[in-house]
């Protein structure tokens, strides 16, 4: 018997009326819409990697973020080496006319001790072994390394710095370790500030929107007064009064960033308090506090989460900016902003010292912005398909 593959499938009226789509909860629907946005997933992945980098990374590094080794200052992550006379070692000439000895894999062994500096001949001698010297001839540009017979040493190629994978700063501190601690500080400040802003802004805006009338006018005029002062200037003034330090920067950010959250929650409260479920709860005698906490704020959680997600990169940038201008995290504590500030002194010779913390700041801000965009679209019921 031959079956026609293009024959019409028979179905009854009852079968055609069935909905075969599996029912999903609101949370499942949000996760599904969020997962269909590649930029949001990428941003979430970057946030998770940054958290692992900041929290677990220091457990695997042998260096301290504040330990200074001046003999290893401004060591780059990549070496342009020259071969040693015995060819199982290599040399790297630093920009400050020092010679570092490396093994074949690219690990730092030591800094060669300086012997003499002959200004007339433009030669600097270094003790390589008990009976052997190495010279830097700085009469030419770029300077070259010479052996004991004044013969230029052959090029050894490019090697990765296995001792300090991201190099060292101007005080010889490991940049990778300082990036880990700096990212931890920035994320901690941002999350604490965002949490405080969430609590203050949600309660303040919820009370203003739900009570309305004169209470709403007074509370929102206070918000308007705070908003007329530039937030950057306000935070700087608070920092000047409180001084430098981690706690003072958290207090400064937490005291002003809640105004945007208050406005968002107020707008949601003005809309939700007219809904039937709020009117029914009020008719049943539910107290104002219970109405606000149990009914209005949970139903406004979508815009609240989006606003919090957008506040985090703003707080990270503000912390980095204040640390960059010198009123943020106090040295020797590592911060992305202080690392950028330290790198400006040797920007021309060592641009990597500024590029690396600036890259982490940009990645963090882009990641949280992408996550915020994804949450905004996922929580919007109008985009449900």
C-alpha cells in the first residue's frame, strides 16, 4: 500500500481547538525572552567571569597587590629579547637601561648588577657571571646589547612574561593581581551602593506615589532639589567632607544615586494603586505598609530591577573617576581608578598600564548595560510572543 506523503492530515474540530503550547510561568517566560537576546547573554557571561576574576582570582596568584619591588618596575607583559652568550638564557633591556635575565620559557630570573657607566663611550657594563660582562651601547638608537668582545648579541625573539603575565607598574607591583583586587573593590562598591539605592529609592518613591497629594509634592520637591545639583559635584563634596576611604565612597554614592530609583518607583506606584487588586486589598482592611511592601513593590519589580542594573555601571564609573582624580580609594589599596591615575605618569613608555584597567572598566560597564537592556526587554509583557 502506497502512502501519499502530501495527503491532508485528518483532524477533528476539538483537536483543532487545542492549544499545544506548554504553559509557562512568568519567570520562565522572562528567562526564555532573556535567553533569546545574544547581547544580554554575552553581558551576563562577562559579569560572571568578572566576578570569578575578582573573587577567586587572588587565591591563585603568588603576589600581593601592595608589595613593591622597585628593581622590577615597568616590566612589560611581552619581551623583545636578545640571546645570552650561552644561549640557554635571554636578556631584556628595560626602558630605564637595566638588563633582566630570563630563562628559555620567559620567566624572570634576576636583574643583572650594574658595574660601570662610561659616559664618554656611551657604554653601561653589567655583571653576567664571575668572569663575564654584558654591555649596553646607548650611542645608537635603539640601544643594543654587546657581549664581552663588543659584539652585538643576536635577537632572541618575542617572549611572554610568565612571571608577571600582565607586567608590573612603576613600583614593581603585579598588575594582574592589582586588577583582581581593583575589580573586586569596584564591584563591591557598585553592588553595595546599588543595594542601598534600591532600598531607599523603592521605599521613598513607593510612599510618595501611593500616598500622593501633599506628601507626594513635598517628597518629590526634595528629589528635585537634589537633582538640580550635579551628582558628580555632590559626590565630590561629600567625599571632601568624609575623606578618602572605602566606606566614605560607599556613603557618598549611596546618598545621592537613589533619586532615579525613587522617580521610577513613584511612577509605578501611581499606576498600580488604581488597579483592582490594590483596591480589593484596601477594602479588606490591609494596612498601608502591607499594601506597599506586599502588593505595589513586587508588581513594580521589573522596572526596579532594570534601574538597579543600570545604576551599577554608573556607580562603577563614578568610583573609578573619583579614584582617578585622587579622592577615591586611598593607596595602597588597589582600584581601577587609582591604577589609571598611576599609569598616566608613564603613558608614553608603558601604555599597557593604562590600557588594562581602562579595558576592565569598559568591559564591566558594557556588560551591565547589556544585561540591563536584556532585562528591560524580557520583563516587558508587550514583547511577549
